């Protein structure tokens, strides 16, 4: 793959950091966004060759100017890795709407705002690749992460529409759907709502305990994910979505079997509404 310029949001940790490192090692140019000067210093200590840009993806009105300045300073971007995001854990009834709003501001509105800043540039150049990092939680659901799954389902759907709209002008869009990886997602990066209602203890407490116990021991290797992303963006025929991780593959396949059974079981009622 010839040298490309990557724009990676949330480049100071997790998938963003792993992809930035892999892209640099492969000879690409990387523009990485962080939210603070402290994060900027930390990222440059680890990856001195990254072009660091300060960008909070929830400051929607500032994003077009940030993207314009990044391209003016570092040249046209070829690949957008829409990675910035976080997980919220909490029983739906116990979790506030403010927590939901912030989850969607970062995971959905922030990602869309970044993409929209690049869409006219990619369209005019008739090239570009957008990788929206969703999750297996954008295709399946689990108790206790309703806001997270909701945000990733939303981004998954938006990515599919974006792909259809941009395909005629030569721009690729893929939703990246990772399973459980050894990042900070389930650790320090996760926002957790405090428990309050005993009726949910039997269902949710074991889930929360298991997530704590597995943190740092997940099957997925971020370095291998980064290598897979480089292989993805080198493709001329990328898929609409790409599952990464054996657990994601297993859970989504199980859901497809379940969905087919649900459709079949209720097919007669489904058809009964036709005039």
C-alpha cells in the first residue's frame, strides 16, 4: 500500500494508539487527536512521529475548522479512523438520561461530526476511506450496557447509509465491529452507574463482577486488530462491516440463528398485515 495520511480520533489509548503505531511502522503519516495537553504530551512520548491535534469530538462546531487546519498543515487525509468513544455500564432504569446523552454525544454525534467534516473533501477528491469503529455491541445486545449498545447500533446504521451514499464518488466506508480486546474499555475508560435497585441484583451483579474479572484478560490483541485495519484499508473491495475477534464472530452468528428462528416463528402474523 502506498503511503497514506491517517486521521485517527482518540489516538492516545486503546485501538487508536495501536492503529497509529501500526500505521507509522508501515510508513504512513498519522494525525492523531487527543482532548488535552496532558494527553498530547503522553502520546508524543510514545509516538514522537504522530502529528497531534487537540480535538474534543463533542465540540461539534469546532470540528470543521480543526479538520481544515489539519489538512492545511499536514496535507490531504486519505483514511479517517473514527475511533473516539467510551463505554457506559448501568441498568437502564438506574441510568440517567444525562448519561445517555453524553454517551451518544461522543459515540454517535461526535463520530458523525468528524465524518461530515471529511465527506466533502473525500467527495471532491473522489477518494478516501472512513472506518467507523462500532462494536459487536452494534450488532448484538447484552444486559447492562443499553446506552453503549444503542450508540453503537446507531453508528452501525449510519455507517451503512454513509457507505451507500459515498460509494458512487469512490469513497469507502466500513464499520469495524470488535469483540472483547485488551484495552481500557472495561477498565478506567468505562463510566459505571451506581447500583440502587435490588430487583436487578441477581441479573446484573454477576455481569459487572465478570467484566471486572476479565479486564486485561480479554482474548483480543489490539496489535493484531491494528494489523487487520491496515489490511482492510488496503482493500479495493472492503466489506460494509468487519467483525474482529472470535467472540464477536460467535455472538453475532448465534444472534443470526436466533433472529431467523424468531422470523420463522412469527412469519404467519408478519404476513397477515398485507392488504
